[in-house]
C-alpha cells in the first residue's frame, strides 16, 4: 500500500507545492498511463498492452508498483508480464 500511495503522491503533486500558501491543485492522472494486473494470474502490463479483461483488473500508477503487487500477490513467481511467453514444451 505504501509504494502505491507514494507513487500517487509523486504523480499528483507538483514539485514546488507549498500547502502553507493555500489550496494545492493536484495534477490529473489518466488511467491509460497506468499499469494493469490480472488478479487471477498476476500478469501485468502497461494499460494499452494489457491482454486481459481491463474492467476486472487491478490498476497501478507505475510499472514499479505493478511489479511490487505481482511479487507480493504471487510470491512463488507464478505471475508474468503480458510480453513474457510460456516456456515451449521440448517434447513436441
């Protein structure tokens, strides 16, 4: 949760913000600039490269947060990015 929150704060706050000077205007985030993760398989990919069902996927603000989620949620290493291929069966 902390890496996700840190990434959101970094993306939303301007670098020179001073809350003592009044209201802080947050920058908008576009969902298409984030990453998605399949909650069943742990596969992650940039939003536009995601091959799974986007409406049921988890959204992440950065690649680093997506990778951290996959590592935490699938500690056995069973998750893969969309661009990673399954090993070929050498018995074919």
